[in-house]
């Protein structure tokens, strides 16, 4: 086959940078179901960066869902692959690859802080290239976060296209929900303008956040949960959390934010 599809990214990474998305993956019903049903529980971490730390963390966390999971970290830079291979184990391997996923057929792909560095015109082709390689029932997470992982946004996709958008943060580290706008995935960040659905969602979240300011006396996590309840009561189809999480998480179905 031809070489890896994609371009070299900056490679910025850090310990626990992707902890919020990892926690979400471990508890999201659709992700858990896909991993449980997979004949081969193969997960790909695409574009893990200069060091393999987040790939190793992902493998450790997902083994809570299924202990026979395998994780392959793919990078387009041979030097990064060589560095990472020193950390290989029975559970985690590393190889050269891009959006073609090195010809593998994973049930889950995580591509974090990858497409954010591409032109917006390249996003849908990258999605399609990865989707063609998915195992039956497979899923893709295309996300972006800040350097410390305190603010993160990601899109969940299946073989047909986007399924949902999730915003996640440390509620202690924001002034309002729209602070996460700067971390929207590439497919949405340029649509955060008046008249577009994602802008309407963030604006409504800000209004709800202001309306429940009184809950702040109990802490920003309680205030975040109150904001979610108010958003839901206002007609936004907020996906309910199965448990109380330390993170501020807001998930909505893709049609709620799909660009028009």
C-alpha cells in the first residue's frame, strides 16, 4: 500500500492531557457497547505526538471496559514511532500511519489535536478515509484540547458521519461555558458565529450559566449540573450523564450543532 496519509503535526503532548476524553470514553454507553461487541477490540490512537504518554494512558483506562483491548499508536513521523516503540508491551504497539490507519480495522479511533492543525477543507476527506477503515460498529473521536487538558471538545463519529458533540472542562477553570469555543474541533470552530447552531448552543449555555449563578455557592460543579438541567428544560437535547462526574461535560446530538 502507499505511505501514510496526512501531514506532520506539532507533536505537543503531556501527561494526562486527554484525561477528560478518556473518562468520557470509559463511561459513554455507545463506546462501551462498541468495545464490548467487537470481535477484535483494536483501538487506534492517531497522532499521539512527540511522546507516547497519552496512548499508554488510553490503553490503561480502556482496559477497565475490556481487559483484552489492544491499542496501536500511529504517527506519520518515523522518529516519533521509533521513540515510542521503547514503551511497547503486549497491550500497546506503535507504528507508522496516518488517516489510512495503516490498513488496520479498529473499533475505535482517537484523533486528538490532529485535524485542528489542518485546513477546514481537509476535514471531511480525513473523516471519510478513517471511516472506510472502521470495523463493523466502529467509532471515531475527533477532538481538540488546550495544553493542560482543562478545556476539551470532541465529535463522535460512526461509519455514517458525526453522532454527537461533547464539551468538557474543569468547571473551576472557566468563567462561562463559551470559554470552550476556542477548542471546538476544526469542523465547527469557524461556524461559531451568529446564526449557526453551535453558536446558539454556546450562547444558551452562557445564559443558563448566568441564570444559575446562585448555585455557585455550592461550587462550580454543582452550578454546571444546574446549567445542564436548565438547558434541557429550555429544549436543548442534552444527553444525560449516567453519573456525577468531576468534569463539566455537555453532550448534544450532532443535529443540534450541525452547520447550516
